[in-house]
């Protein structure tokens, strides 16, 4: 069977499973009339935001496509691939969110039956997102190969697809992140801290906006984010396939005994086949996830680990078969395996630093007894320390993969790490659904026993979301590095051409290192400004609506939804534009060698900040949840109030700035790769 046929079948299978999972979710009961009313408001707000966001992105996509088309060294085929990538990325996020906003009410109803049924409904809704991301991704790349594979400019055209996916992802992640964390922060500050009312209390005007934000940020934004990670890793490996025929470093062919032209074709197909095997493994893993009625976090985590670990083992087996089928050197398999292993271990490292099962998060909860200051110091220190294991694992993966298969091995390690994305994404995307379900139950006034089940699922979702972010950030580091290597090959930069003593390299390195800091400042300020508006609006409603606190009047939810929508869309533009413009300016002004230094600085600095921000925020959140289980006098205690403040600080770090950074570093790298034909032989203006 031809390799391209296998990849197409795997993509279609992924979408078929997504349809099956969606059908399962949609046929579940939605619960009471009150539950359906709340769910309808969430759905309306989420679709309205996404509609306005996509209309603005459509204008941006058209402008960039025209620019790419008129640049002589690029051309209209690159512009067309860019549009195709943008549409594919947006579609993956939209489909996943469409099911999520319909699954929250059904999860709330399912949790009334049993914990296992609540997990099944929410997890299968997340599986829709996971299967759509990998299915659309591999089909999109396969279509590009079938259409342009014989074109001599194929390796110039295909990065345009990744550029389109990354461009949509940066705006979707930043815009959704601003929305969700502004609403969440505003609701917490006024509700839990000032008024002392429970989380998701129906008297809080920002609650519906908070629910909407979970969907547009943590589902649609995250889906677009992981979609571009997935396709960019494959694109990097396909681009480096040019030098996979014969490794000058290893002194041997990576496809021994195969004619050069055929070897190059197989080097292009291998990452697609590994991804196809990962899809099959993820499908099997998804059906292995089930849990009993115990509310312990360990039992819930083990239920998901059963699925993810099984998928990883099967992916390793399928990857070996792909290497054997294409007659690649066994060293390529070891490179894939080390990437796959590093991905699993990075997830476990993140789990250790963010779950309240382990000491790091428990120490933050303990520090909350002496106030918000010690809580924040402890949490931020934990986030910084948590960056060490992933960096060591990524460094080890790079060195081992390079040892076995040169730079092609580094790219294949990134493909291996992301091969199980179908199930990894499912474990991440189910969290916002469980969170929404718990909020709906709180607003509906259902018994505490039901809320305990959704709280358990929500806590599990927080942990898996943190694990998913760590996994995505680690994959971003490897993928961005592979794209950097692809860029250096495309512009003809060799190892002897780059010296750390070269002023242009140093200049590029510093400019790249500062970009993530500026990006984080812009996104955090955006959340702060929008939160300010939300806090004042919620305060106004408590002050001016008679009977609101006594529950004899209803808050004006729509006003908070409108504020978040308007401000998030307006403030997502600047961080996205600066990310896109920066590598272009550096490349044209300082030259291709300085741009290589710029990418090295952005990747290293962005990776560490992304891990630290994501894990600090995740541990603050779960420290609060641990106290809410009854520790240190539980809800309403001084320790709980301090933990709420810490969680408020961590929210924009873990759900806006942190996860957006992994898109930022890949976007700068893919733009450099797209620009390579323009910069080849170009010395720069300075």
C-alpha cells in the first residue's frame, strides 16, 4: 500500500471517530430546563465571540496571502497554502468548541448519574477536539502533497501551510486567553474575595462570561495551538528530508540502499506515517479511559494515564513498523522513540509540579496560611523550578536524536513527541467541559453530592490541562528547533557560518530573547485592562441592582460577555502583529545569520518562560482547590482567601501568556522558514 494512502485513511479514521464521539455526546440528555437555559447562554456567547474573531482574522489572512503572492521569491502557491493552513486551523478549533459548548450541560446531567458517566461524556467531547486536530492536520498535509508533491517548489510551498496555521493560532490563543482570564479574574475578585460568595454563584454577573471564556480560550484557542504544533513538526521533518538522504555528520545514508530520489520521498513520508500510527494508537487509548466511583485524584489520574500510556506504547510499535516499512536506518526509530519518551516524561514532570497529590503544590497551600504574599512567592518559585526537568529532557532528546539520525532525527523526535496528540488533546480539552459542568450545577442549585463529582472532574481537568500545556510547550521547543534547522538549511547557513562572537548573531540573540518578555507583558496587561473593566461592571451591578445579593433579582450577564468580547478582540491584535513583524524586520535589516541568532534567543527564552508561567499558574490553582477540600479550614478561611489571590495572579500566566508563548516561538521560526527564499544570499541592510 502506498504511504500516502495510509495517511489519508488515518486522517479519515480520525474524523470518523470524532463524528462517533460527537454523536455519543449529543444523544445524551441535557438535564433540567434551568441547565439548558444556562448552557444556551454559554453557547450563544462563545459562538458570538468566535464569529467576531474569525471575521477579523479573515481580513488578516487575505492581506498576508496577497503579500506572499506578490513577493517574487515566494508566489501565489505559497499564499494559497497559507490560506489553506489558516482555514484548517480555524476549522479544528471551531468544531472542537462547537461540541464543547453542547457537552457541558450533558456532562452536568451525566454527573447526576455517576462519576464515570460524567467523565465519559466530558472526555469524549474532548476526544472530538483531539481527533479533529490530528485528522484535519494529516489530511491537510496529504492534500498538499498530492497537489504539489511533484512541484519543484514543494518545499517552499508547504511552510506556507504551517504559517497559516500558526497565524490563526496566535490570535485565537491570545484572544481567547484574554477573554477567559479577564472574566475569571473579575468574577473571583468581586465574588469570592470581596463578597465572599461561592465560585460560579448565579448572583455574579461575570460567571457566564467565565464559562464562555473556558470554551473560546481553553478549547478553541488550545485546539488551534496544538493543530499548528502538529503540522509544524511534520513540516520541519519533511523539509529536513532533503538532507536525510545522506548525513554528513554520521557519514552514512539514513535510508541505506535506496536511490537518492526515492530516499528523499521516503524521508518526506516517514513523519506522516509516524503521525498516522499515532492516530491509530490514540483511538485505542481513548476507548481505554474509564473510572470507578472513587473521588480520589490518584484514581482519576490513573484512568487517564491508562489511555495515554497505552497510546504511547502503541505509537512506539507503529513507529518501528513505519521505519521498517520505508527501510530507514534504525537510528531514525531511536530518535522517534526518544521524542515520544521525552513527551511522556515532560507530562509527568508537569503533573508532579502542579497536582495537589504531590509536595510542590501542597507547599503553596501551606504557604497560604500566612497570606497572599507568601502564596505568590512560593508559587512563582515552584514555576521557575519546574522548568528544569523539561529543559533537561528536551536537551537529552536533542542530543540523543542527533546522535542517531543527525538533524533529521531532531525533527523526527518532535514528530514522535506529538504523535499521540489525539489523546493528549482529549485529556486537555475535557477539562473546560468539566469546569463548565460544575459551574452549571452550582448555578442550578443541585445537591452537593453532584457538585463533588464535577469538582473532582474539574480538579482532574486542571491537572491534565497543566500536563497538556507542559507537553505542548516541550513539543514547541523541539518543533521550533527543527524549524530553525530547516531554516538554516534553506538559506545555506552551515555550522561554520555562525559564531557566537559575531555581532550580528549577538544582536539577533538579544532581540530574540527579549521578545517573549515583551509578548508576556502585552498579554498580561491586556488581561489586566479587561479585568479592570469586568471588576467595575460586576461591582456596579451589585451596587445598583436592588435585590441582587438577596437573589430576588438577576444580574445582567450579557454586559460582561460583551465587555470581554470587545476588549479581547481589540487587544489580541498587537501581540500577534509584533510576533509576525519581528522576524521579518530582523531578517531584512540584520540578515539571515542574525535571524538565526534571533530564533535561538526566542526559543530558549520563550521555552523557559512558558514552562514557568504555565506551571506556576497550575500549581496556584490546585493549591486553592486543595484548601477547598477542607485543608487549613477550607473555603472562606484566611488561607483560602490568600490562595484565591494567588490563583487570580496565576490565571493569566497559565492560560494566556504561558501557552501563547509556545505558538510565538514556533510562529517566528515558521516565518523565518517561509522567508528563506527571500533571504538566501541576502546580507541585510546593516
